[in-house]
C-alpha cells in the first residue's frame, strides 16, 4: 500500500522568509507522480507544484520549489519570500503511474506572520 | 473555462436519511474522483469514474455509491447516514486518466453535516 507522511502538523514563518515543508512517502513502484496541494481557509484545493518520479530535476514554480530525493522517498516543498496569502493547509500527494487515486498526507498548516 | 462545480455547497441531514451530491467537471474532462475530508481521517479517496465506469473505490462501506453520466457529470449517494459521515466531500476532475500525472482540479466541496 502507498502511504504519505507529513511529519509537521503546523509551521509558522515570517513574511518574506523561506520555509520548507517535509513529506515522505512509501511505495514499491518505480513510476509515479508527486504533488503539493494548497488548501486555504476557503477550502478550495489548489495545485502548487508537481513532480514526475522519472525526472531527476527538481520542479520549480515561481517561489515554490521541491527537493525530490527518490532513493530516500522524500519530497519537500520550499516556499521562498513567503507571503500572507501562502497561509493555508498544504497537502503532499502521490499517484501511481496509471493509477487512479491520489493518496494524501495528513497536511501541514502553514501560518505566515506579518 | 468554468471550474469544477459542486452542489449543494452545504447540507444538513438527519441520521438514517440518504443524500445525493452532484459534481460537474470542467468541460472536456473525462475523469471524476471523489474524496472525503474529515479532521480525524484527513483526505480519503472514495471513487474514480472515467467514461461512466467506476474504476476504483476506496475503503468505504456499501452505503457510499456513485455514478457518472455520459456528459461526465457525477453524483455520489450516501444512504442510511451516520454521524461519522459528516465531512467535506470534494470532487476533482482531470482531462485524461489521473495516472498520467495530470493535475486534478478540485471543486469547492459540499459540506455535509449529519445530526
């Protein structure tokens, strides 16, 4: 069975600073996709960034980047220049290639303080 | 393009009743998935439909069922409601098979409260 673990239930960061959210996952498969989703207080789930497991290059999307370590089964999210609008619950998620269900971690609540 | 829409947004039901939730995917999207979100269990996969076929179902009792219509709209039904069914039910759609790594676009959710 595939599992996703987010070990940080809550984190805080000052505006304009950098924060890293941790995620580890477990699978015996070799091909899969990883995602970070953001869920602000409105509850609307928004994709932040995605990573294909077969790509060694870490994905980046503006202020968001990942550190993907396939051997360690680790997929952390770095948010640079944090903004108040980044305050949200962040979910790490995983889907097998040719699978049809996302497996989510428990989430990390991120609070950006002014 | 309009996003994923879910109706109703809020619902209050009594134990023992049944409920039907509706999801309209983004136009052209063929896959619709449903997730249950609760404070205790987090986000859990309910089912996935592709071209009117249920391809996968999560570990939920038979009281939870769903279907997809030819226009890709989907409904899920929960019969004999229990207090533990209180949750935010999220629908997500993707243009192709989710397993090719496409983004799943989520709707705003239906908040179900069972009293």
